[in-house]
C-alpha cells in the first residue's frame, strides 16, 4: 500500500464554473488529493464524444494544497484523457463526475456527458462514479446531496468496484431524501423532441426539447421509480455493451451467410 | 401487413458526402424506400452526442423515386431525431448507419457516432445496424462490403432484432472475407493518446492520436479476433447498460447508508 493520499480526478459536463462541480469537489476533499479537470464551458449532452482533429488545451486555473483546478477546451471524455495523458503522474484512485445540473437517469445515461467521463474512467480501469441532481437550475441548492456523495465515495474508495463497472448516481430534488436504492436503468424514449421556431429574418429552425416517456412506470426496481419516491438511485453500468443473451440467437447469420458464399466471393 | 415497401433511414458520422454512406445507401436500395439524413460534414467520435441550445436545420439535397437525401447541421443522433420528429410520416422499418471509414470494434463502439445513431434507433424501438469498414481512407474501396451489407440487411428485415438490441458490424479490409462471426466486444483501452505539437506562433497544444491496447488478443469470441482473421464481426449491443450481475453485490450501499441515517438527515 502506498502511503500517499488517494488521488481523485473530478470532471463534469456543465463546465468548470458550474455550481455542481464546486459542490462535488468540496464534498470529497476530505478523502484525498483532488484534481479538477473540466470543460471551459457547458458540454451537456456530449455523451462519450471525443475531439479528433482539433488542438486541445489544458490550463491551470487554481492551486492550493492537495487541490487544483484545470480547464480544457474539450468534452468531458477529453478532460479525462487529457488529465491522464498529459497531467497526472499517477493513475487516479477514483474518478467522479458532476454534480450534473439535471437528471441522467433511465436512457438519458446514453446521452450524458457526465456519464461519458465516468465510462472513460471505467475503460481505463479506474473506479468511476457520476453524480446528477434532478434540477437543471444553475443555482439549485443540491439539498442533501453532499452527505450522500460523501457516503458513496467513502464506500467505493474502501470496497472498490468490479472491473468494467461504473456507477450512475441520481439524486432527486425533494424535501427529505429517503436513502439509497440500487436500481436498473428504466426503459423509455423521448417524444415531441423539437420545437419549430422562426427567427427575426423569418428563417425556421428546430430546437431540441421533448418529453421522456417511461414505458415501465410501475417497475419498482428502476431508477425512475426510486427517484420519484425520494430515493437516491444508484445504477451500476457496464462498458461492455455486448448483448450476451443474443449471441446464440444470432448465430443463424453465420450460417445463412455461409450458404450465400457463392454470392459473396 | 402494409403493402408499402420497407422504409429504411440511413445516416453516418463521416458526413453526407462520404463515400461510405453512398456505398451503404446504394447497396440497400433494392430492399425498400431509402431516406438518407446525414450530417453536413464529418462528425467522427461524436458517440451519442445531441445538440441542445442550437438551431437545428434539415435540408433536402437530392430526390428521386424511393430515394432521397437530406443533410443536417447536427450529430448522427440529431439526424435520427430530426428525421423521426420533423421529416418521416411513418416509423422506419430499419435504420442503418455508415459505412464508417474506420473500425468501430471493441471499446471504440462507445465513442462511435456511427453507433450513436444506431443506439438512438434502438431506443426508439427500431431495428438498427451500424456498418464500419476497417480503413480510414476517404477513397477506400469497401471491397466485399456491399454483399455482406445486403445479406445482413436482408436477414434483419426478415427476422428482426429483439427489443433493446442493435448490431455493430465491422468489416475488415482484406483480400478475401471469410464469412461472418457473431462476437462479443473485445476489452481494451487506448494509450499514448496525445501528440504535443507547437504551432507557428510557438503555442503548444495536444492532438488526439493513440494506440488501442487489446487486453485479450487470444480470445476467439471477440470482434478483434474475428476481424484480425478476415471475418466480418457482428456484435449485438444493448442500450440498457445496467450491470445486472452487480445489483446484489452493491446492495450493501443501501444498508450502509441506512446505518448512517443520523449523518444524512
């Protein structure tokens, strides 16, 4: 065991100046050396996007004992890559991302830049956790979030996660948080996703909006259910997205294509 | 059964003018009405990124019988959303994405804009397939790809995919394709991901590059193994990324947080 303090890398997708990343980085300072590397402005909905073919920059904006802040011109995943490849002299013991201003529950995990950074950490075999708070307000009070962040971070630093698994934590905005539920991701999709607006010059364009349709509102094991009842939802997520239970079913494709060999070759 | 031809929506992440989307859309014309909705320029590495807070436009660039082409200023996922919300009068029977100029095998599926569009189709309960060719050249010849695309599309139109499952198809660049293998996603990560360059003004910046490290090169059930032996790899992928085998292991978090209730509330 090294006698060094744990190294914790922090990022988000709302940008380095967002209140959420301040709340998160302050909440975890007691657990180790904290390095914040975050986008210079908001990168919401960036998923696991990376930036090829563009000059990437990383700049220190704050430093004190065991706490430093850097900003980059990249996405959340770029932030993790830049931190690990150009900045840190050892592998982080933990990556945390957030606290996102807005929910990343259910299928929204797919679009989330907060969770993109977490999955990047997981790909690099680092325990990684995303925290999101179910209010999009810039000045939301993140009520109760801090204690849950501390408890989850403390537990994961002590017990670790299995390889290839990361956590998607969502915290509801409610008067009293009821505890934690380990959940699965609720199934659903978005509807009415655009608003057609006409600008001053008479040009029409579409603006992203929409409504999430939860197709299983009564399923008590889902994150959506937990959040709607005042629980903090914790969904363990994989980076190996293979649909293992389909491998056998689809093997007919190997066969049917062998039979068509005459066409293929 | 409707007597209408199947409606096939096509997109990519290399942009509407890429050779790959031309090859793909031509290959599948025999199977139905084809609508291409693709980004106006390259959007590589965009994963499932969406574009909030920006005016989205969609413009028709070509039309003939049962074949039309539109371009948008969005990401691959935006293209699917724009097509379904603002353009198509019925749900597509199939979404195909690609042919990507470059591999999207192993963990690269996470960063892939090609596969972001496919996962978007899957979220919307439409059978969806991504095709990638293992050469990044703009003028690559996609040798042999066309027949495999036809055979796979034909089979999936006939047999369908299970709900929540989509396909990641990679086609190696090789003299003779050996057939299809149904695979799992190989595990690995990228190393040495940036090159430090100095521009004419003496400013330093990082450019994304790197090497993929396959941590299981001998695993015969992976896509990397299949591709390196000249097989077309087909990985069925999930959009529900819950790590189901971790739900029980992590239930201690519910308990430990109940015990800490005094701290929390």
